[in-house]
């Protein structure tokens, strides 16, 4: 299974729809250079632009958001730096080779428990 960054996924979807960079940029009202920077991971789209991209490419916004991990990585760093137990927990996840699917299921389970 190939893993994509947000920009790579946007490019794959755009190319799959046989859209040029210029055509998609025009549709979402950004410059081709800006869209190219998004695809290359140099810039990040605003929520409004990400929504426009999802509509133009025919992909649900929430599905497209799953490829956008920039805030999460920053949050990981901040948590690990501010609380050593988070750093230890992250290391254990990596050491135990816990998959992303397993981790997501665990988080969902904990979220449901906290709601009750």
C-alpha cells in the first residue's frame, strides 16, 4: 500500500481526472505556482482552499483531510517535548510496531468510553 502526503494525493487525483495543474488552479482560484507548491509539500492550503480542491476532484473533504498530517506532527513534537510520558508512549508505539489502523481503533475506543 502506497502512502501519500496531502500534496501527492492531490496530484494523483488531479492526474487521474486528466486535469492540468493550470486547469485545477483556475477552478480553485489560485495560481498554478501556488497549487504546484501544495503538491510539492512546500505550502499548505487553507481549509477553504482544501474544500475547493476536494469538490473539484470529487473526493469527500474528510477523506482528503486524512492525508493532511501537518498539525498532528507538530502536536506530536510539542507533546513529546512538554510531557516526557507522551514521548515514552510514542516510542512504545514505534517499538511495538503498532499499525496506524490499530492506533486509530484504540483512539476511537477510548473516545467512545470518555463520551459515556
